[in-house]
C-alpha cells in the first residue's frame, strides 16, 4: 500500500499505527509514507493561519513509550477549512502520510486530511535542560511540544526584525570551529557540538518584517539590543525540522533573563586607526532621490535615509583614519554615485571636522553590482601614487575586485599600503564545494601552517582574519 493513490487504511488492519509515535517510527522517514490512514491526537500548536496547519501529539497515556520516536506530527489544514481547531482539542484525522523536504532532513506530515474534533484532552511537553548528545537525536522530538527549562544564549539576531527569528544555543555562545582550532578533528568536533546545541526560535509567522514581535517584551533598541550572548528563558514551542537544523515554532512569549553587555571600545591607538565596515548593499538610486527600489539595497528613499544614518553613526564611532567599505554600489565615482553621496553625507554630519575623501578607481572596480571602497581622512593621511586593483584570474569572475592604495601619515610621512578585500560567497555552488574539498586534501599540511600565520596586509575581508582563508580557497 504505497503511492499517492493507495486505498484508505481502515482501523484495525495489521499495519495501522496505534499512535503517532508508531506512525513516526524511529527512522528519518515514516514507514507509512504514502499511505492514507486514520489516527487521533491532541492539538499542541494551532498555526493554521500562519503556517497552513497544526501540530498533533499523542494524548497523555497514549504514547508509544519509545524514547527514540517522536509522538507528534504536522497536519496540513487550509486556513479557511472547517472545522476550526484550537490548542487542546482532541482530533480524529483521516489523511495521507507525506515526508516534506529534501534529503535526510524532512518533516513527517499528514496531508489531504479530513478531521473531526472529538473534545478536549491533554498532551505532555518534552522538558529539556540540555541538548541531545548528537544533532541527529533532535529527530526524536520532531513536531513535539518542547519546553526548555534552562537559559539559552542568543547567538544571532540578524533574522529577528525581518523574519521574527532568533538563533540560540544551549550553554554559551557558539565559536566558529576554525577560529578555535586548525582544520582537522578538533574543528570537526566543535562543529558537531555547535550543531547539537543550536536552535532557531521562530515567531510562527511566514510574513516578512512583522509589525510587532509578539514573543519579546519589547522590540530591540539601541539601549536594549538583545545582543549575542544575552540569555533567554521560558522557551516553549513545537519543534520543526529545517534543511539547516531545527527550529521551535514558539507558543509562549520569551523572558529576557539578561542582556549581554556591550564591550567597551578599545582605546584609540597612538598612531593611525584602520577599520573595515560592511555597508550591506548601499545603493542610492539615481543619486537624486529617484529610481527606487534599487537592485539590491533600499526599496524607497526613506529606507535609504535610514540606512545612511545608521552607517554614518557607525563610521563616526569608529574614529578611523582609513575605512575599507564593503558592499557599496558599483556605480563609479561621479557626483551622484553611492560612494560620493555617502562621503558627502558623512562629512556634513561631522561639520568642520568633516574631511573624508575616497580612493577613486574609475572603471576598474569589476563587473559585480557591488564593490569595495576606501575612504580616508585628509588631515591625517595622504595618498601616495595611484590605486591598484587585481582583476586577473581567479579575481575576474570568482571574486570582487580587491583594491590597494598606499598612504602616508601626514605627521611622519611613513608609508603603508592598505588592501580591501571582500570574499565572495562560496555557498550554493557544487563545483566550488568539490574544488575546495580537493584543494583542502592536497594542501592539508600547508593549510595548517598557514592557519597559524596572521595577516598583516589586508582589511575589509569577510572571511577569517587568518591567511589560511585565502590559501585554502585559492
């Protein structure tokens, strides 16, 4: 009895599951995949409006008793379908078992369902105070109601305002494996530990840029930013499988137990200060207030103004004499270009102290929509000679064009060269993954030597601050 057109399985036949735990099984996929069957359970999360379905879990006392199996699954149910369900309803479902997703990380669902609300009942939350021993062991809690009774550390908030998501971890913040160890067994062990400790907390909404974050006591602000390292408690929701890991679709609001303090900025050096800053796709339309939305950046002039203001505030706080900028629009150096407009706005905000200029590269900045740039303070440094760019292979189409410029301090005329780099993403490219694997195998010993050698000649890179990154890939 397999396939989409298999006949209806009636209660009592040999292979009809007694409960949701048996339906799920202890493997990555249900043995009932493709079959239509009948089952009962308790609604633990009603996400019909947001996610197009609800989560169903075995009632208390009806679990299969096997700790290796999940006792819950997701039931696809259209938003306007009848009957409506609510959390705590006992529901009878007649549906087809499907595995949704690709590869090994799929979610067991019931689709093409017919449901009947039988009354009210209780399900029991899985209470966790520590993560599973291995990342794969999260599978046993797939679709289940999970309550975490230990604090979780915020590890990433970049998706919070857009997707209503927070990256968190049991224990302390995560460390990039090759930041702590050379490539090898220790780094792989740390990578595995990071995977088992990691979770995404989701607001159970599919819309972008939510008007409010219902699960937080307040929207993060400059005063209360919910920085990485902040501690959260009261975490409760339904566990969902995703291609890159596991997420909790939250059912209760979170408690911010503590805000991670902002480290004090380092004291300004006696000499010059050089910094790098990613302006995150700074596109200024036509430079005269029009041509929005832009190719990659602001969708409106108002969004550009907000983005510009935040960038200027950050660059001003850097107190840097030279700043390498990443992801600025590659539209030349003219009066209405993105770099010209940004530097003009920066100087205007500084008043009489505004003396920033930028290194002009003309048409040698490559063919990508974004580029790197160098801005500098004329009262503290001066350019020596012309800028240099590297456009030879592999920088011709596998890299954003690096930019080098020699400067001299206006105080002692000591010369030095700054190189701005922005490594292009290697994700989503099977050819690159194979090539990198081959080069890592061939150059393993060299990588380990290079990993220990610090870089003294480049800024503005989005890779690790170690020379190994360049040697390993190129």
